[in-house]
């Protein structure tokens, strides 16, 4: 079974680029264009990983992350926050919101792929069926 990645980003070109590269790496992708839609899809689809933009039009990524981490059904979902901002304050806020990490755009696909591989190994080790 392929890992399922939820992409929450309001920039269609960037989201399409993410989808293309993640599918090349063997991932299935789901896309949301705003925070509210991202929350709905996270609950309905239970993805293996969420890539979450910080700057969203309706509900920012930090708030989405807080909500996901506050609900028992989505608390364990790995969230990787993405930002084009070069701002240490936002990075600190992302960590405080319990995201797994924050990555500044642009970043390398090799680095993202390695991060997912580590996350998948960690998830398998925590699985009661492992």
C-alpha cells in the first residue's frame, strides 16, 4: 500500500508540483486548498503524512495543526509545515503547534523523500501489527 499524503496549500502550481514529485516517489496524494478543507480531508482520509502550508486564506496552518493535535482521531498524524517565509518566529510557532518539522521553500525533493522514509519507518515501528 502506498503512503497517502494530504497536501494543504492554496497555491495550485506549488501543490501540483508537490503532487507530481510525491507520486513519482510512490505516494498517493489528496489535495486541499484551504485549512477548513484540509481538516475535513484529514479526518475523512486519515493520511500517513500531511504537508501543511502556514499561510492559508481561511484558517492558517498553525491553527490547523493545533486543531489536528487537539483531536484524538487526528492527534498522531505527522504534520510537516511548509513556508516560503524566512522567519524564525513562525518556525518556533510551528514547533509549538506540534508539527513534526518546518521546511522553508524551496527545499530539495531528496530531503523530503528522506524525511518521509524516516517517518514511515517510525510509524511501522509503532504499529501494533508490526
